[in-house]
C-alpha cells in the first residue's frame, strides 16, 4: 500500500450534422505505426514493475470498464468492416452515432430493424473516455476535439441528453430501519458494520471494501482503520482526491453506533490482519481471507432498503432502481444537520458545490434573492 504524505494529520440513416463529411472521408488511409523495439532481457523485470505502476494509476473497476468499451468498439468495427486501429476520427464519429441511434439494417421484408439498443449520453461519453485511454495505451492518441467526433457528440447531447437521475439518499431513520432487517449472526454483524460505517463516514463502496484492519504497506487495499476507545474510529484512506482522514465518532445508541458495530464484527469475525470486510462461507461461521467485492455493498444497500420499506410510497419496480452504494454517501450529506464545510470535509470534496449535489433534501430556498432584491 502506498504511504500517505508525511504531513497527513449508431448514426441514424438520416443526414449527418452540417459540415460533418464523415462518410466521404472514412476510407482515407492512415500510416500504420512502426513496431516497437524488443525489450532486452535485462530490462524485463523493470518493464513488469513499470506496468504494475501503470495499472495502479486507475482503479480495477475503471480498467474493467475501459476493457469492456474496447471490446464493444472493436466488435462494432469488425461488423461494419472497419479497422479499429489506428484511431480514425471518422470511424469513431460513426460509432458514437450508431451507439446513440441503434444500428439500422434493411431486412428481407423491407422494414428497418435495430440491431442494438441505444445508449445514454453518459454511457457514450464514458465509451469515448474508454477508447481514448485504450488508444493512448497503444501509443496512438485519439483527438476527441476533432470535428468528426466533437460535432456528432454535440448533436447527440442536444437531441438525447436528459436530466441526471440521482440515486436516492438513505437518511438517518432509514439506516436505523435497514440495520434492523439484519440478523445477529456473523453475516449480519459484518453487513451492519458496512452500512453504519459507510453511512457515518460518507464512504464510497470501493473505499469501504478497500479498508484493512491495520496499516500494511504491502496490501492491495486503499486504507486502514484505527479505533480510539470511548471516542471513535479514524479511517485513513486513499480516495479519488488523494489521501484523507475521516473521523467517525461513536453514536448515541449502541444499536446503531458504527464504532460498536465495527468492534463486534472484528471480535466475532476474528479479524487481526488483512482486509477488514471479507466474504463468509455458506456455513455462516467461517470468514474467508479474501476481500469482499464492492458489488456486495451495492446489493446490501438495495436489499435492506427494500426490506425496510424505504420509499414504500413508490411502486416496487421503481423502488428497486433507486438505491445503490452511493445512497449511503448521499444520505450522510442529506442528513447531517451541521455546517456544510464539515460535510464537505467528510466526503473529501474539493468544492462546496459538489457537496450540494449530494444533499438531496437540503433547503434550496434558504437564500432568497427575490426578497433580497426588494420584491
């Protein structure tokens, strides 16, 4: 584990946008890159080390997503008869157009048929980021500002962009009801600690499962915990914005105290070294040595929120799509009745504006410019 700083206390078959002559330039030839020189045997170990550091530059989830983006793009290229490399702005423009509208082909009956589902604007933008990353890794940078990409993307945004759908925040009373749905067996103790620590710490799901019980510089984790008797737990973690410390104090009730829940899980799970949150075998008595997947946090939040009847005013199908691991983080921001700057620090946000995006039920009209202007 890296040490923290020392001072850490489908284009449609209609017309393209004007000026985008993608189709006429799609066959333009691009010179192939020259093959790289063979690495001497004495440098192979250094190459492996450099590769490991390169992999550490992004999270495993991000790399998995980028790999999926690359497979999707290359499969589309094979289907349409294009070469995926080197990057062609014209081909990429056609690709994102196809993603936005669905590939359209003529059937024997003479009726058009869509061969793929349309993708959201956010997914298409993520796909472009994945392609840019993959091309860069191959030494062939992609120019996203090229008009064949940028103009098509602008048209997609204008035609298909929708307001963002945020996950529902689970508030303090919701969390209490959610943990009450859990049993008092080993699995229940672990999941209770996950929910309460994730909520009180405003942690991302990857940060929760990335914690170790103690500091270990050789660990693949993202941080560790330190429990202070009668006070709380200090969480040191490496997040998106670098290393930070999160203080989680003891709660007013032992039933919903995140520190007490954590202590119970550590004691009965017999966690002494390594990952803090781990898989449990089917016998519900044996704790594995493997780190828990962050997908478990998302499933746990969804399952317990539904079981607790959170947002029971909505239809069951709609409720199921409201909750995710991010509901814990948004829940703290929306529940804590305290100065905004403290919430911002806990979440590790660089700006107050980002923190406000997490505050689902804040008083948006506290500052009334209408009255302030004399009306």
